C-alpha cells in the first residue's frame, strides 16, 4: 500500500495543498536566496548608494514575513522544527529575520566587491 505524503503542517493523514508547499518554500528558501544574491549585488556597487536593489531587498524581506504569516495562518502553523507555531514564534522569526538581513544589508553597503 502506498504511503500518503503529508506536510509537517498538516495533521496525520491530511495532505497539505500544493500552494502551502510553495508558501513554505518561499519563506524558508526562496526569499533568503534572493536576499543573499541581492546583498552580493549591493556590495558590487558603490558604497552607501540607495538604488532599486535596496528597494527590492526590503520588499523581499516584507514578502518573506507575509509568506511566513500566511503559512502560519492558512497552511499548518508549524515551526521549522515541525512544532506547532504560536504568535510568539512568529514575532521571534520576524525579529531575527529583520536583524539578520539588516546586518547583511549594512555589510553589503560597507564593503565593495570587485566588479
């Protein structure tokens, strides 16, 4: 008999919609990958020059926060470890995400990589 694949957010035997998987991939992997790439692009430009890359950077940070909220609200409410997520977990995630990417954004503006 074939096993039924369930997402970490769904209950036992309850499959999660594919859209929930895309939301999860967005906040766990996709957004952070784009932010890392933008940090490198920012570092390749002149120091402390605000450009479209910076606007895109902070827009993606906001989108990652919205994706995490959507994941908690509509697609399972689980942490990255598979535990049930609470509002406290969401606040900690947002604080950590913003602090981490703010530090890398400052670093990206503070150094200049060879072009």
